[in-house]
């Protein structure tokens, strides 16, 4: 998909694959892919520290459990050390593996902005094809981070966990010309696009 800057004079005609996805009168104003690489913009020190504690605990658990169960020759007791793998995976995810995963997903992501909605399309090998759209309205909160590449948040969803819920922000992450895209979003909010 070719990148089209927000300063284009004429709206884009729907590229192949977009037929039937846009509402009457809805036109594509901008499309781009996120910049590659890791994004360390959302560092969460407590999450990383807890992740490292989980990794350390799980390695200790597996080491001690395997030395104890190594002396027992009968039954499924030898599988006992493998329970530590669950804690190891949780720890590694929270220690920083999620940053690598996010970069991997962005590699297969394309962003599209129309005069009404923001689209996030992905075709990740492990997750398949997904297309989600988010309306841009006058009261849509916009949040701008960074510069080039920059990130613009314009939606959120709440994810339920066993300890309550947390906010997951949605937007165009690590995009080129983020200031121009932000200006386009403001024009859409004012009904000028």
C-alpha cells in the first residue's frame, strides 16, 4: 500500500479491497504504515520490575523442583518443574516481551484516515486479518505524542482483568508526518474535511 501524505489535493479513490467498506460520501484522506522498530515510549517501571521478579522466581522454582524431582524415578512427578514455565512466560511478557510483540504487530499494520473514521488494519501471521474502525467526532479526545515518528491516540477500550480493568489506547502509532495527520484530525472534528 502506498503512503499518501495528508497534504494531497484530491481525496484518494478506494484502493482494491476497500470496496463496500466506506460509507456513502466517505473518502480516504491519508494512509501510511507505522515506522518500524521498538517503541519505548510507554515504559512502566513497576510492570518491568514485577516481570523480572516473576522471571527470577520461576527460574528458581524450576531449578529447585527439578533437583528434588530428579531423585524420584516413578510417576509424573518429573513434570512438576514445568509448572514454572507459566510464571516464566508471565514474567518475560511483563519484563519487556510485550514491547517486542507490539513492534512485530506494527510491522503488519496499515493506518487509514477518512473524513469520518480512523481505520487500523493488520494482517499478522499469527492472528490473521483484522480491520477496526473508530469514528472521529467533535468530542473525540486526541492525544499527540512524539514528533517524527509520532503517535496520535484517538480511541480507547477497557480491558477486563481479574484485578479490575485497564485502559488500552488506540491510535496511529509511530507514524511519519504526525503533526500533519493531527491537523487533519482536527479538521475532521471541525467538519472541515
